[in-house]
C-alpha cells in the first residue's frame, strides 16, 4: 500500500450528528469551443439537497467477516434520492457524493473529521457522461463520447482540461495519491475496434498537457480487466488482462516493466497488489452442475488458490491486500431472485480463509477505502447509507510461502 497524506492517517472521531448539504455553486465556468472539455454549470432550479448521518447504537448494522472488527459504532443516514459514491481507494474518511435526479445531481466532497462533516460543493459538468472522481487531491475525470474528448477537472469551479481529443477512448480508471495522479483510458465501447489502452501519469500540480502518455496495448479495453493498482512518484502500476493472464505493469518515465502476473481462468471480478508486490486475483467460480450457483476463485502469485462458494455468481468485487493476506468482498444477487444484492466478505490469511464468508449487508451500491489494516466501507440500500470503519489485522502464517519469480 502506498503512503497517504497526513490528513488521511489522522484519527477521525464522529460523535455528533452530521449534516451534509451539497448545494450548487452560483457560477458557470466558460469552455473553449464545440469540441472542448465540458464546463461547470450551475442548475439553479435544482436547489440544495442534503442528508444527515448519525451514530447507530447497534453495532449489528454490518456483519463483518472474522476477525475484522468495527472501531466504533457504525453510522447511518437517509439519502435524498439517487446517489452515487466514489471513494479514493487509499484515503480514509472522505467520499465524493453525487445525489439527486439524473441531469440535476448535487455533487461534493464529504470529509468526516473531528466530529464534523465538511462538504465542498462541486457543480454539475455539462456533457459529463462517464465521469468519475479520484483523490487525493480530488479531481473529476470523464469523456464526452460524441466529441471524442477526455477531460480532467481539478477543482469545483475550474474549467475542465482536455486530456485527449478526437480519439475513441473512454475513462476506465483514475487515481491520485500524495499529489501524483494516473488516468487510464481505453476503447470507446466493448467490441469496438481501435482506441487501444493508454495511461497518463503526472503530478497533480502540472497541467494535464504535461502528463506523460504511455501506450499500453492495442486491444479493446471493453474486453479486458484494466485498473490502476497504485500511484507512485512519476509512475503508476496498472493491472492489465493479457491473454488470460493479469499482469501488473509499472509505467512512467521508464519503459513499462511487468512486476508480477497471475493466470486468469475467467472474467476478472477484482484484483489487488500489496505493498510487498503480492498479487491477488478473483474470478467467478462457476458450478457446471448448477449454473445459477457461484462464488469466486481467489488466486495469488504467493499463496495457493482458494475457492469461496456462494449461492449466486458475483457481479462486482473488491480485494484489499494486507500483510500476509487480504480481505475479499463481492456483490451477488439473492438466491431467491429480485433486484436486491448481498455484500459478501471474507478474510484470507496465509492462503486460507480466516473464518466463514459473512453476508455483510444488503446493498444497492458499495464504496471502499483502506489504509493499512483499516478499511472504510459505505453501503447504500433502499434510501439509506451506512458507514463503518473496520480494522482487519492479519498475522504472519507459521511458514509463509516463498514468492514465485515473475514469468
């Protein structure tokens, strides 16, 4: 895990009712022409919306995979409508929130610290389809598909900067850590030819035109697994699906170099790279006798493979690498059907499950952030949001396996 800013590592106490309001700012930033990056736009008829968070006396709101424990009682609040969550993977206590009806969403950064909630409004961007947030520092990245423009917006009221123009690319992932940023772009749509896979790496203080562009592949991103595993000074580590194998490649000012690779026997649900470059990979666990059943198959370059059975196949997944292990999460539908999904969680230590798979919560959406063995989890479900700060500590196994050399 890469180092995070001092703000991210400070203790956060949350013992007061928190109220978050995400009003629209009252300015419109000017753009630069028909094919320029989108501009920030204030939609005055929407009005401010907000939601409140309060501590729950009952710690049973989240069922955690053992031996993970809550650091304090979880928090719960009501949502003002459609809400999307964007967490920076290695920043605790902060979240980018978009809420409200489509086309009129309030957006802002929520910071929970010292018993207070601070929110920074972020006006809606015109033509911001496919936008996502990254941090720290917080930025928004997106693509105007009809104009072939990829853009980066550094602050709430800033004009977005053009990253690419006239290319069949879309934003796949974006991440900043300690002032260093990376953006991953790929083919415009699954099955669509052209575009390739491109990474941009640079400092948050530099204009995006100064960021280094690295061509990674000529294959279509829509058929691949491609994520940013971590961001370093002048470099980023990208997880990329290459011929039924996921490779973690360091890209930057030097030539791309493969750090490690793990075989993939199916579509990749999640991947992670630990601070010691231990790689983790999750793929669906198919049951030929019962196609509706599932779970995930977990693989690593250091530890033996592991099958984690569940009643239904996974739809999304996350892996948090820890010393000597990992915490694995995934969403899967109920076995009885319906739109509701269940969040599963399990800790792996020494190549084995540390306990049974936990059904953590019912969930419409989930966001995670982690620093060391501390994990923030945000769960939305039927108009509510639940937040918990966990500690998931692992211990060294009796005889750790040697790390296999990359092939």
